[in-house]
C-alpha cells in the first residue's frame, strides 16, 4: 500500500472537483479506486460467469472486508459480522438479545430511526419497555428493570459523543451496552475493547466511503453464545449441508447477511484501503481539525452550533433549514437538514479541505 | 423495449462465447446490459456524489425493480418486498408468522439450507416442531397441529415441482402455504393468485440474471397485517421521522431490506428487461424445451435422470459427481454437484442452445 498525502487523498474523489461535498454522515464520497474495483468485479462476472470460483472469491472478499472492519474496531475478525447497514446490525442485536416482557431498554433521546425501529419491534413484539433519557445522562439513569442500554457513539443530529467511560463501567458490571456507531466508525477512533460494549454496529457507506448496503456488527465474545441467531441461512452454518440440525458458525459469521455481492465487497475494500493508505490516525485527526475549524468560524459569524464532541459532524440552528439546504445545494455545497429539527448538518471528512469550509461559510453567510 | 430473438438474447451474455454455462440455478449468466447499467450508476456516484438526488433515485429504482418482480409473480407491487435473497425472504416470513409453541410446520424433504435455516430458528427459538414429508405428498400430510406448510415451488436438487393444485386447495381453506421460489421465478410461469399462497420468496440472481444480493418476497394481502415485522428500519416506516411510534408502511415495503444499492437495483432492472424483451413466455418455453431435450438425451445414453417436472433443472445420478463436475468445468462446461447426494445438476435457460447441450452430452459420455 503506497502512502498518500492529503492532496492525493482528495484527488481520489472526483465529486470534490466541483462540489463541496459535506455529506459523509449520509453517504461518503466515492473514490476512483472503489469504482474501479467494483467495475472489475462486474466485468469479470459478465465474462467468466458465476461458478464455483465466483463463490470462493466472494468468500475471500468477505474475509478481507471483515478483517478490515475488525481492524478499525480493534476487534478480532471472529467477532465481526457483515451486514447491509448499521440499522440491520442493531436489528440483529436487539432481536437476539435475551429479554423478557417487562424488561426495560434504556435509550438516548434523539436517536436515529434505524435504532428506534428496532426498539419499536422489541416493544411491540416482545413486551419490552423503552425509556429515553438525555445522552449525557444515560449511564446514570438505569432503573430496576433496565436490561440493556443503547445509544449512538456519536449522535447523528449533533455530533455529541456518548459518555463512553461511564458506559464502560456499566458494561464492566455485566450490563449489555449496544452502540450505534454509524457516525463514528471511520470518523473517530473506535476501540470496542476500551468501550467494553456487547454490541457495536457500524456503516460501510458513510465514513468508510463504501457502497450502500454494507455495514458491520461487532459482537463481544461473551455475547456470541447468548445473542440468538434469529435469521439463519446458508452463510450462518459451518456445515450448511447438514440439514435442519446444521451447526451454526462458531463465530460472528452466524449473523452475516445472507448474500453480499463481490462488487459490493470489492468496492468496500478498495474504499477502505484508500483511507488506510492515508493512515487512520491522519484520517481521524484531519476530520477533527476541519470540523473544529468549521465550528469556530460558524460561531464567530453568530451561528448557534449544536453542542458537539470531538467528532466530524457540525450542526447549527437555522430559521429555514430546508430552504438553506436547497440554496447551498444549488451553489454546489452538499449538507443536509434533519427532519423534525431546525438543524443543518455538515459532515467533514479527511477528504475535505479549507476551500470546502470557505465555500460553505461564504454561502451560509 | 426492442424485442430480441434467441440469438440476440444469447449474444448478450459474453460468458456463453466460451463456456457452456448451465448454472443459473446457482447464479445466472450476466448480460452486457446489466453490467453497463450498474457501471453507469457507479460512475455517477463517483462523479456526482450521493446527496438528496441519489436517495430519491434509489427509491425510484426500487419502485421499478419491485414492479418488475411483481409483474412476473402476477402480484401487485404493494404485495412485494425487496430482499437480498430467497433465504432472507423465507426468514422474514417464518420469523413473522404467528406461531405458538407446539405448533407444527410441515415441510418437504430435501429442501435447501436457506429454508431449513429458518425452520431451525423457528424450532429452536419459538418451540415450533417441524415435520418432513415427500414433496409429492405434502398437501395430504397435515397433522392436527400443522399451522403452516412450506416447500420449494421447484425442488433445487431435482427440478421436481410442488403439487400446486392440492396446495392451492389447502391455502383456500386458510392454511398459510409458503413457497421457496428460488428455482421457479424467471424459470417457469409463476402466478401467486393461482397458487393461493400466503408467501412466495424468490431470487434475483438466479433465473433473472440479476446481481447477488437481490430477491423478492410476496406477501398476500390477507397476510400483510398478520405477518409481524420483526426487523424495522428507516425503510419500514411511512414516516420514519415520527420516532419510536413511527407508523409502518401499509404495504410490503415494511419488509424491505434496509439498504439496497442503486448499482444492484440498476443491474437487476437491466437484467430483467433484457429477458422481458425476449418475452417471458418465450423465456419459459425455451428453457423448458432445452431442458426436456437434455433429459431425453441423457436418458438415451443410459444416465439415470432424477424425477423432475416441466422445469429448467435437470439432475442425474453419477458415481463421482464432484470429479465429473471438475472434469466438465475443465472442458468449459459449468454444472454443479449437490453436496450430500450423488447428483449432478444442469440449469438450462433461454440463453442456452443446442450447442451447449451437445457439449455437455459429449463430455458426460
């Protein structure tokens, strides 16, 4: 892997030639390398078909993708399942968690619909109650029936961070802590051992600049046996031909999405390796630095920036968020508004630069 | 849509220039059109980014893909969910079916691990019992506790067809019938109204020549409300921003996989439209005709062909199936062996021709 510098990293993303793309919190920018890798896979399928070698190749790509994700999380590959999204990872975890009617899940306020959907299912289908508290107070708000605690590592609306040390102490006492890491993996350093969490779900298409339809689910070793496998297909089994008594995989592959395409894996791998060639420490540091600069300069101009942590999301209040978003888009600046709030959100990654920030600030006024 | 003839259809699949590709029962051949469509999507993402228009575009592609699948099943689009595979469709259905401990699911013998996995989950996690009977006798084998009946529409090992009329009569009486249509959709005519089934799951990557990671789940209107939505994400809700009480979509979109990529949908759509331009009646008739020819000529040469229906799968017994498969592959003829059996299976589609059949027969001896 040849190291790349900030200018080379930026040059790998054609969209940045025209657009101040500040939207990785939805979907990251897409590199030439990633598209080249996906295209090569597709053309190979067209020309060579999809026979035995194709299925073996897909398995190898999945292994590589899993190793990359695991490396970034500070986990062993055996603890990482491949999913289609953070939401799916959360859904697998919450559906599989041993919970009984009357048990309570404690959740932070303002979480993403991807997490809320799984909580709704737990409430409606399993008789579990759900209580919401402010993210900052979540570790101190357990009740007598709380059996699981869940929140974003980085809040999707504001970039606020979870109280990870207090949650790690909770996890130490045996409480399952489930993180939605959609706005964290690839954006800030993540170390699941340090977090002590039972579950960490992340996205492939946001800060890792991979394809839509990719993601990861970390399951701590202590939870691998206890987290039920509620959906089981060919890929869940170590011997799929053994019939209805086929044994599940020993490791987190038992939770894998049943059919990840070679083109999706190749895209994800190439996207990851580009960022890795810049260096993960550099990716994190540069995102943090640019986001801090944006925060400061927005505040200097009188904008009310939402309370945030050392993350790559910068949200600020606006009288007309939807209209401003459209006006910015027309000027080639991509941010998003957040339905149900008066916030606009800029996602600032290592591929951005001062020029993108300047353009945004000039246009926002 | 310009109609194409058999030669033009065949010419759309480069793999057929070199290889007698008889493997659509695993993964279909891939057309130039499908790869061109996927590549265009990928390049657009690289150059334009993935902002609001990208998400709207993905929704439109999903609509088109859903309409295509629905048309082929004889269903309304409102009854069709997009999945990543037949296995996932089956898993969604079996996890959502109202079943209590002690209830029995009746299943055909020799089903695919994708279906068996979901049955294992129902047995192990919900206390449901599973009983197996021969496919031909399944409609006559109900017991007092049978609450659901499930089988392949076309058996993956042999190409045998389910007793659809007897099962339709059962379904008429209120029994949920769940079909694994992996070897049927695109291969033979399917009409879910005529089948009367509660559930019909199919694959996008086999007889529809779409990408790995695509599939469909038909849910009959009478079952839309009764089939629980055990995994819920952004796409499941009609108003995702409404928090934990967000309402589920009224229609089968509530079961959609959470994140289908534009490149996968575009691939699936272009693959489908190529076959449609040949005509579905012609696709089905030509597959049936070629498979019948292969069956006859294998039998003439003394091979024991497994009992089959008017389908596109032809399986025959072999003393050394794995070795023969490898020998054929070395000669550019792609069939598969079926672990746990002594069978070799040829998948014969409308893109094949007499030359492919001749090559196979010459090599098999």
